[in-house]
C-alpha cells in the first residue's frame, strides 16, 4: 500500500482553499505544494483513472471546474477527497502527494499533451456524454 514509505516526509499542514480550488500541503522537510483540484482529479490514484496496469489509464476530460466537497482522512497515511463530479475512490497517500507535488509541472504538461492528442477538452461543456454502458441503445 502506498503511503507507508518511511523515507517520505509527513504532512504538517493540509489546507483546502475552496475559492481558488487548490489544496495546499506542507511537509516536515520544508516542502510545500499547492495542487489545483483539477490536477488532483485528473491524477487520481484510483483504478477508475489509472486502470489496473500500464496502458489502461482513462484520460480525464472536462474537469476544469471540479471542486473538492469533502476531504476525509484515511488512517495515518492518506486522504480521500470527494470531488463535485462524484469521484471519491482515490486514496492520496502522503508519498503519492509528495511525488505529484514534486513532479507537478511535468505531470500537468504530459496531461495537456495527452488531452490535445485525443482532441479532448478541460471544459465540461465541450466533453461529449459517455457512451452507453451496454447494448446498442435501441429499444426492441
């Protein structure tokens, strides 16, 4: 389970900034990261987003306006944000938050590049509705 790496600094402060839609996290090594809610949402460590192995990731689109409506502690090793789009299955361990904080610029650019290649959008209004889960859509 991620979040139990003894070498990872521990958080000393976690603050949700609802107006600016950012999570600020400070660690005991002096590092401090400000992570936009959209960044956290598109980089969710959940299986829904990451898949169950390389190449199974699901590109997240239309998350520009997402909010964090609740933030739940998970033991002494992680937090679980509840996003306004209903996503709540990502456990953000301390080591995961530290890593994505350190790599934020590169991760964001990679996401924007993937989105552009897919012809996707960060804006919810420009994202087509999801395809039906099963069946052909016709009623017989």
